[in-house]
C-alpha cells in the first residue's frame, strides 16, 4: 500500500490509461484496521490505494461483500465516516477526508511557456510548475533538434531533503529499462550516463518515498531532485538501506544506518547511542558493559578508524563507555566498513566507522531539546541568507547520582563524573559548483573515583572541506583539519605527593580526493593525503608548591604519514562488477629524537643496547612504506540474489598501549619508530545475499579470514606509562581471526529490524625465537575479546503512527580470562599460580532491553512536536559478569564476579522539536 500527503494525490498526468477491466473480489472484515483492509484489497486486486493513515488511527472498519469491485467495497466500509472514495484510471483508489479527487486541471496548467523555463542545458522549476506532480512531468534537457547530439550524455544533480534542504547520502537513481544506476555521495551529488532520448528515472532512498522523473535528454545537463521522508506509511518503513542496495552493491561487510533507525534501539538510560547500536551489528563486539571501545572481526580496539566529519576520534565515548561521544541530533548517518574498505581510507587494519554530521536546515529555523535522567541536549539550526546554513548542538550530564547506584566493588560508586560536548557545522554555497563545509567538535570528561585522584580527557576536532564540480564528469574535495586528544590525571590531597600526568595527541591532516565519471561502466576515485603527528607520550610533574614529585617529561614523537590511491568502480556487465583499488602509504618517523639500537640477536633490553643515536630537527630517521590492495567483486544472478568476494591489505602506524581488557581513557598511544614496526593486516571475505517477499526480507551470510602481524602485546610486569624505553616492555604478536556472520533483516511493515548470529574466533601467538618463555609456550591463545558465539536481535513494532515498541536482545559467549589455579609459598610469602593466558572464560553474557515510544501528535500545523520514550534497560535483571576476581579468605582463594548493571534500570526521556 502506498500512502501520501494530501497534496500528493494530484497524480493527474497526461499518461494514457491501460484500459484493463476492473477485477471483482470478496472481503469479509469485522473491526479491521484501515491499513490491514487496504493491504488485503491491494493483494487481491492489484490496485494501489492512496490515503493518509495518520488520520485513521482510531478507525475500525467492517465490511462483508462478495464478488464486488474494490471501489464499492471501500465506499461500503467508509459509508458511516467522513471519508470519500475516488478512483483514477484502472489502478488507483484515493481515500480522502471530506473531499473528493479533483479530476480536471485548468487548460493552461501545462502551458509550456508558464510551466517551465530553460537556462542553457539545465531545467528549472517555475512557481506554477511546482504545484504539479514532479513525477509525471517531462523534463527537457538540451535540444532534440540539435545536430551534434553526443552518443553518451552525462546527467548530474544533487538530491536534497524536501523539508530541510540537506543533501541525501546513498540515494540511488537508475533507468527503468537499462538499469544503469548511480548513487549519491556524501554531498548528495550524482552523475548518471544516459543515451539521448526519453528515460524514466527511478529514485530510491533510505527511509524516503520512492519517486520517479521523466526526462528527455539531448545534452549534458543538471537535474536536482528533492525527496520526501516516508512518514505515513507503515508498510514502507525502511530500516537500514535501500531494498536492493545490499544485494546490488559490489562491496561486502558494509553496514549503513541512519540516525532515525538508531533512535529506535533501546539503550542505557534512554540515551540514543551511536556506538552501542554499532555493537548490535554482526561481527562487532565489546568485552562487556561500560566498555569504551569495540572490536570488529577479530581486531583490537585501536585497529578501528573512527571519523566524525573527517576528523579522527581517539576516544568515542563518555563516562567510562556508558554513552557515545556523538550527539545523535547532529548525526545524519553512520557507515561501518568491516571489509571492502575504500582505498581512500587507511591507517587502521580492522575497520572504518564513518559518522556524517548534518548540515543544518536550509529552509527555516528549527530546534530540538531532549531531557533525560542523566543527560540533556539541545540543537538549533537554520539558514543564514540564501546560501548558508548552520547547526549548533550541545549536551551535558548530571550523572553523579547514578554512580551511587553501582556496585560497591565496581570502584565507581564513590566517584563523581560529568561530561559535555559541543558541535558547530556550517555549510556555505558559493555557486552551483562550489560548496564550503566547516565542522567543529569539542568534548570533555572529568571524573574521580575518590576525593584524591581526578581524571579528565577530551577530543577536539576542526575540519574545512571545499567541494568543487569541474564539469559533468569530474568533481573534487579538498579537506583539511586538526585533531586533538588528551587526558590528565592529578592529585593534590597530600601536598607533598601531589602530581599531574598529561598525555596528548595532535595531528593535522590534508587530503585531496577526485572522482571521475569516465563512462557508464567506469568511475575512478583517486587522490592523496597527509597526516602530521605530534605526540606527547607523557609529562609527570608536581601539582603543588609543596610537592616533592620530580618533573619527568618524555620525548615528543613526530611523524608524517602520506598516501596516494587509485580505485576503479567497474561495471563489466549488468551482472558482474568489480571494485579495484591500490593505496600506497609511507610513514616517516621524524626528529628531534634520541633512540636506542639493540643487539639484533637478543630481545630489546637495557642490557642489550649497542648504540644510541640522536636526530635533530624534523629529519626522518625511519621510513616504512608499502602498497595496500583493495578488491571487491559481485555477481548478481538476479536483481535480488548475488554473491560477493573481497580482499584488503592494510598498514597501521600508530599503536595503543594498554594492559587492560577494555579501552580506558588513560591508555597511551605510540607511533612506529626504529624499534616498533607497523601493524599489518590481511582480510579475505565472501558473502551470499538474497532478498525475499518483494525485497522486504534481506538475508545474508558472510565469512572471513584475517591475519595480523606485529600486533603489540605487553610482557609480564610491563610498565606502559612514562616508560622512556617502551620497546623493552612490549613484544610483537601474530594474530588470526575467522568467522561466519548470518543476518536476516525485515525492512518494511509494522514489524521491522534484524536478527543475526555470528561465530568467530580470534587467536594470538607470541612466537619470537628470541623470547625464552613465550606466552603459553608459543601456542595460539584466545585474545581478550574472543567470544565465539553471538546472537543479536533488534526489532521495532509500530502499533499506530503514534505508538511503537522496541526490543533488543544480546547474547554472547563469555570472554577469556586467566585464573589462579593453585598457590605456593616462597620466602615466607604466599603466592598464586596462574593458568596459561586466557584459558578460562567468565559466564556468558545476556541482556534484553525494552522501550515504548510515544509521539503525541503528527499535525504539521503545530509549532512543536514532542516524543516520549519509556523503557527498561536489562529487562531480565541479569547480573552479567564484568570481571572475575579472587580474594584470599582463611587461607583459601575465593572467587567473585562483579556486575555493572545487576538489576533492571527503568528510564524516561522527553524530546521536543520546534
């Protein structure tokens, strides 16, 4: 069933009728919802029924008719209501409140002199024409009488949101007959190559109304398209992607989610959380609740490149991982690359999480305020003149009270914590071919576990992006920016011991990306990039005048990472397509720096130093470089069935140093140098994709195998903070990961969502021949985040346009752990003897969350619109083990497990838009 706002019923075109005879059907319904009645009639008759379901929430219809025309059945069902039934042609029925369908237009309604005008080869809508149905008008581009009409013509344009004017990412436009297709980029831009003549263009978008355009094209030209959200139809709610995008796309292991879908997923305390929803996808896992990082297909937390408006985010969470660092009201969509990583991205060997922010409402001032139990947030957006738009957002917390509710042994319950983040985005249009985008982000966390020791950390990012369209076949994007991450630890309760520890990463980046639309079969992406790193590994010093702490400052680390890339999106046949890419990266560790050289036949140690060298200025003293390859292939047996194959090789030149299972704000980072080699990753993957029931059910199965080299692990007793010779406390480890991911996704109807199962293993091995006692005797051992079995469900059921319920379930095998197996006495002391590393597991993890979403009104004339969310986090109250620890009691070791959320947590949040 199709639904539409009332204005959209003006589907009165000059198209000829098909003349088919009406089909009689039988309906026996008692107290049936209108939406269900319409579906039944459509299925039996082939009719398309247009209406406004939002007005019919309270209606229940009864009708009992045999061998009757669909129009007569509807008239009988609605005879006691205010609704009128009208027909158009032999396939369309309209159900309208207090009005009938208009069947005639004025004689000059389609007068070409008034209806449209042309400027060069571009088609412009006039005020009169905007009243007509865009789908059924003929857009004339070029002159069919011209003598020099090319064989191939380039049609370009920008797709924007009808309500806000913001560009739409990932919308697909294709021809009905030849199925030649193009997808809009991050700026809403598309380029489609056509043959001269008439074409019917079909447009599909995520959560948008399907639409079409009729064009007669005879020269290169531009056609901008405005798309509307699918706001009324229960049948056409799109959850994650276009109906066929997952099947037809060449890439595999790619997940795209819009923020409107993220808001349907229940999360802790009712706070919309981008990162937590990412963790609900197959192949993505976390070691437990309240964890800051996530692991993708066997990779560690530092092997994920997290980008927000092109800026690198080193810590993506607030409040120990309870909340995402991203304000959801400023996020447009997220895209996670688990494999098929585009050639323009590099620097991490597991995944890329790209988070795109909104550009702001271009058509009017608006805002949004959200109040929750722990946080509040607000946004304000709108146009500045005709060419500029902005969006501002802020978020803060009042979370100290919840820490008092946490377990005593968690270490959090006596603490204080708070955070805030700020966003500003500006979009300015210089001309039809030039846009400038400015984005700024700042976040800050502070917390303390007791009155003495205090912690703080934060991200800061700024980026400027200039988008230029040279012609119909070439576009470019120049992006530059600055990223910063830092943390501080300090204490001054005892003045003589007062200290402050600082760590920070600063990086400036510049990149130039080009896209060339060569033919309808070849699209080239190419460019170059550079990142300049300035890393402060640590500064430890006094924090009071009376302090006896001695100042200790580690050497700054400097490096330059550069890369060039070339990729070809090649459609060999309609069934077979390839994405081929190569990226060449180079990393230069630079001075000023003093470093040690060690005996190559022995492990790095203070006793094996053979030389010490110093480098002055910004001179490179160690260079690493390597090619990185990308390959994705797809063969489509049918439009709803395809198989894919992919492979990636990647390099990573920056490493996170941590001896904790979870990602911590106090983790430090280390650049590759003379003694620390880059990490190297290789992944091959394959997948089968099939849609069912008119593409409303998407299914997929993906398998992968990954190898990792030179992954940094720590030695027993390692000191990772303020270590001037960190290479003596870490060692290179090899890794392998493999798994299978199954997913079933329902994209339409009252019930939508996904269910997934993943089996995966991540194994590490320390097999350096120089190590006398390698971990677990050099055998493979499970990584800290190895969780073989995972089952996830995320679903949303929409009872009416105003009421819906969401449920998600998450089950996984418990993570590995090293346990004491016996005790012994030595030199008068008692010590525990531990098992091999990660030979045991904590109990399995399970959590179920529930939320009820209420939208009091959909009336467009209201100045404000509000939503209320009620829910329960950890509905079953399961005490999931966060960690397991042992305490000696009466000469025996007694084990305990600690749970962060050991009981159901109810929540309520209120959101208002204006």
